[in-house]
C-alpha cells in the first residue's frame, strides 16, 4: 500500500507518541493486561491513520469534454447558482462529502489550466452543512478548461475535524489527467461549480471515485 506524502509527518508523530505511551505504561503500571490493551489500541490507531493516508493506484484518463470527480465520497448537493461569487456566471454546484473512511486525495477534474488559487481562513463547522462552502476554512481554485471559454471553480472545504487543507494547484499550471489538486486531512468536502454548458451526470446520493467517476460532460 502506498502512503501519500501528506501523511508522513503525522504517521511518524503517531508512532513516536504510541511508543512513548507504551514504554511509560510498561515501567509505571507494569500490568500485562494494561500493556496488551494499550498495544491493541495503538495498533488500531496506527492502522486507521495509515488507511486514511493511503494512496491508491488509479488508471486516470479522460478527454476534454468530461468533468471527472475531484474526490472520493458522496454527492450531497446539486444546485443552481445564479451569480457565482468568483466568476459572476450562472453555475451548477456539485458538492462531494468525504467521510474519514474515504481516500482524501483531491484530483483536478478537467483538462486545461489553473487561472488562480486562493486560501481563506474560516470556521470549522460540519462540512456537510450548506454554509460550509462560504464560511469554513477553504481553498478555492479557478480553472480554465480547454474546451470552453468559461471558468470552473473547485473548493476544498475543511470540516469539523479537518484542520489542514493542502493545495498543490498553482496559478498558470497546465492541468493534465491524473494531476493532484491537493489533500484534506480528516473528514471534509469538495465543491465543484460548473457553467450551464455542462450536462450533469450524477444525482444526490451517488458515490464518486476521484479521478475516475464522470460527473458532467459538455453538450
């Protein structure tokens, strides 16, 4: 199993803390049952953290007419926005909620170019709530697809547990299939806002796989 680079420091920290606690218990309480219980808890926590930062192998390839899911998770919102704040366009917002059990790598959803990348401090409300899109800590990336003279907006949104948004996409980067947008640590949400020229291919409740699932296409 591959581990994503975003998790290396956290995994090392968890391992060091667990070793310190286990050694401390051994030389203070010195009870075999306590030692065994603590060892099982430490192992479970380590497996959870390793699983969270897993980096699955995916055969990612898509064409210029497709929009691919930027994240693993569940579609929780599909709604029309008349005047989107970053583009001034009429757009459709698709929100994908990621639980702690999902892969938390985020992928760029189209072929094209990064126009801008911005980070905003904010709250840490539950990511599934509607206000999270505008009030929570978030990164906003504006994309220019190759097949359309209108912008696409992708938001990485922190949740109640997520406290660290990593965004690799930078202004003027060329976007290729399989490129990573970033990573969100522990439970979060990704919004993608599409111009009206796109036909939406998902419904609320659908599960998505980042870099693989087609969520929209050009007419």
